[in-house]
C-alpha cells in the first residue's frame, strides 16, 4: 500500500486506517482465536455505511482479499487475512430496543452481551449464543444455537431484516417480503452475500432467570446414562436446554475424589421456565445412577451469558467440529470415553439436545439445514501452547471420525474449524447448495466475499 493509495482511501473514509507500520497494528489485527495469527495489509474501522462502502471499493480496486469482522469469533479464522483488508465493524456496534414492537436493531459490530443486556432491561430476550463477546451478525447469519433455542428457536428464526452491503456497493434490505430469496440464503449462509450493516431481531418475553444443574458421573455409568438422557431429551419441555458431555475430570482438584482424573459424564441443563416446574421436568434424570456431584443453581440469564467470557477470552486457542446425529450407539459411547482418556488440551465431546422450537420450522424455510436432527455432537478443545495446535486439531478430527458413519444431513457452520467444498456441501446438502449458488451468482458473481464457508458461484 503506497502512501498515495492510502491517502486516497483516507479522503473518503472517516474511521481508522491502520497499516503494518502503525502503532496499534498488532492489537488491530488480533482476532479472538489466537491460532489465526495473520498479518493483513490493512485494517480499517469504519464508522458509517459510507465508510464500509469506501473500504469495500478500495479492497476491490486493489485486488485485496476482503475479511469482514463483526465480533472476530470465526471458528475457522475467516475474520482476518494474510495480506488482505480487514473491515472491522467494531465501531458500528449500536443496539437499540423497541419494547412496544419487541424488536431490537443491532449494528454489524454489536456483540451478544450488548443485546442480552439491552433486551433484558425490558424483560425481553433474543435467543443467541453463549459467549458475550461473540458478534451478533456472525452468530445469527450462521444459525445461532445457545441456551434458549429449544424454547424460542434458532437466532435466525427471530431475524426479521438484514441491511446488507453487496459486493457492488449497494445497500439492500432483505426481509420475508423484500428480496425474500436473498433473505432465505442469508439465514444460514449469510457471510457469502455481503456485509451485514445492521440486523433487526424479534424479541421474546422472558423472566430473566435460569434454573441450572450439572450432574457429574463416572464414565462407567455411560451406558445407563445415555438412554435416560436420550429419552428424556426427546420428551422434555421446550424450556429445557440440555447437554450430555464426555470429558476428563481434570484438574483433579475441581472434582470429587471418586472421579478425579478419570473420564466422566456431565449432564447439564438450563431451565428457563417457572422454578416450580424444575423438579418435575428433570425428574427422569434422577432415575438412573447416582451422580458423584450435583450442582443446582438459580442465576440471572445475563450473568450466565457472560459466565464463559473470561475462560474463553480473546487470545484463546480453540478448535471445534460438529454434526448431527440421531443416537449414540454403545460402540460410539465406548469410543468417546477412550478418546477423552488422552487429551492434549481442555477437551470434551458434547452432545446437545435439539428439538423443541428448532424442529418446528420447516427445514426448507431457510438455508440452515438439519432442523429435524435430535442431537448435535461437537468435540472441542482449548489450549495455550502454540506447539500443541496440530495435536489439538487432530484430536478433534479423530473425535469427529467416531460419529462420521452415523452423521445426519446438515452442519452448524459456526462450530466448524475446518472448511472447504466438502464441508460446505455437508452443511447445506446438494439441493440447497444449488439454490445458494444461484443466489451467489446473482449477488456476488466474482466471489468477493469468499472468506466464509464458501458458496462458489
């Protein structure tokens, strides 16, 4: 980037233009996952739609790879680029709530924590993800799975409008009535079609209290526990979110002596309904083997939503994969336990109950796929030593290989640290992929927006 070219950009750009020589460049280029230590040619921080248009135009004119950063949480590093331009929307992070209409409007750089707090001030909520410093736009346009989705649906089910900057610099509003085909594709594959300048999201009445519990069992009980969990999840109230996790009880000091240092099963739930209903709704869980420890709590939703913000702070190194399954066979359960006996990081294999409001939306209603699947299985790991990057990625891939033969159609793209044509096809399936390709040819025919789980035109 020559000084003359940069001067041209600055004349039409009111925000920050940060080059590799500038003070603050290393901070500006950082993304949440420290695995992706990349060096863009330029980081820009727009303050307005006009700024985003100027940055996009500059990137196209100079043939720069374009990365769009909302919260910077892309599991596969799509929020940054080696040698490209990063359009960091962090300054466009406004959140406003209209309690009468039960609608929130968020800027492209708004974070989940901001939306949670703003909505709860009015006794309302949007079902979002579980880490407060995640970007609203990226989480939503990929689908949006979290603690309230069985009750209120995926985050995209609450999406009512997207203001999108397209590859040719136009600002387009997409809703169920305006550009409905584009709106179909944005809900599940949204990063492919432009820069999300703002979103409008429906809000839902919610008391703001979660009744929570974690049951810790020795892994020896897994064959008794899984059928109990599976059948309970299938019939559970929509107010319950539940996860069946296989992990190693480390550090040992955090667990009872009976399980410390050994493989364990954790059954955790969040109940978003009335406190009086909790005992009845979780009763089936108590009919199996006695847990080594039970931790029931009642907590404010906004506190729970930011409870992982420090443990998953910026600078984390993480790797995750995921897919949909109908059941876990005895051989799968045994393989899970064997696999967590030797972990390179803070690793686990989680099986999240889907269903409820998620499956009541037709699977063809939007690009997101896999709504009818009973469970999402996701091995993930976190660590701090860069020398262990390859070992943790391989551990996660091997964990995913355990369930590969049993996977159902559809993938949740926000939990995929691997990318490529095969991953994209698995996420959407052949029919939806062809429909998405037609949309890509219409809205981004030269694939300007390719840092995503890419739909090739």
